[in-house]
C-alpha cells in the first residue's frame, strides 16, 4: 500500500511568535514543490499566528501542537484543551511524546484519554511510542504496552485516523540515530501489533514516522526503508535550511 511521506518538525520549547513567522516565511518557498506532507509542531503561543500565516501564504505546511490536556475543559490551571487548539488553527497534535511521558509523568491511560478526545473532535493525533535505553532488551514488550495502552478502547475506524511515531528515547536529542534496519524492525513490529488488534488493512495503511536525532545526513537512509513513512524531527527542524534539506529528500 502506498503511504504518504510525512515529515514533522517538533520545535519543543523553542521559538517565539516572531521567530515562528520568520521561519515559515523562510521555509515556505524552499518546500513549495514538495509532495511530502510537511508539519510544524509549534509552541501553543505561536499556534494561531503561524496557522494564519501559513493560510495567507497558501503554503503546503500543516501546523500543530505538541500536547493537550486529557479533559475537554475545566479547572486545570495552565492547561490547553482540544477545542482551543482547533480554534487556534491546529491540524494535528503530537501526543505521548517521551518528554511528556518521562518528564511530566504521563501514563498510557492519560495519553489514551487525550487520543480519544482528539479523535472525537476530529483533530489528527500523532501518537509517539519508544523504549528507553535500559529497556532496549524488552523493546517489543514496551512498544506493545505503550501502543495498546494508548489506543485502548478505540475502534478500527478511529485507529485508521491517527498516525504513529516511533521514537527510541535513547536517540532523542543525543546525536545517536537508530540504525535504519533497527528503525525498520521496530516499525514492522508496530504494524504486527496493529494487525493483531485492528486488522491487516490498518497495519498496512498506518503512517509511521521515525524520530530521534534525524539530520540531513541520515534522513535519506531512514526514508529509504519500506516501513519508515516519515520523520519526526526535533533539533534539525529549528533551522529552515536543515529542515528543508530533510524534506527535499523525502
Ligand atoms: P531530536 O528530537 O530530533 O532533537 O532528537 C526528536 C523528537 O523528540 O521528536
């Protein structure tokens, strides 16, 4: 099955509104001929202005958020809801990123709630899963727990509407990228897990991005792998030059 190539930049806690707008103006002409699905996961504060600019420029860039709360609304000081993201112009939301799981102690049950809310609202969730360095020996068990735990109770029709990102924690921000064969093996394993629970069709159509120390120098080898459908790029997405270099290999 032919799956789209999806390359998303995850800016984490980087870029003000002004910096985000300058970035989009710089990136848009560099990628205007690309057939890759391009996305920027920007900080909450920059979401509205960035989404508005992308629309005005008619740029082929999607804009999304990096997180949201697991409740639709309520007394949760400092939090942001799914409807707020949608009104601000988000096309997608990253959920279950390892920094959320490990620094902010998000459980699979909480992520499951967030994925469900995003799907019910019609916002595309990109669910991240990945093992820590000390879990490498039990990688398959960890991926199974995270995948099934985060997607618990979802129907086949719902699972069809999301995307996955495999991000081994030991590769994030370390400069140690996964070997393309290892990324491929993990993506295949995720497809097997999907097939077991939701059927072969879902497994074959699911877009699975790889993330963790992706750079222009290693992105082509990763994308060449059959089951690697895209990339989730942190550090190298902060410069429009390096990010467009990665996209234009896609
Ligand atoms: P990195 O981050 O590319 O800086 O390793 C990837 C991510 O956390 O999504």
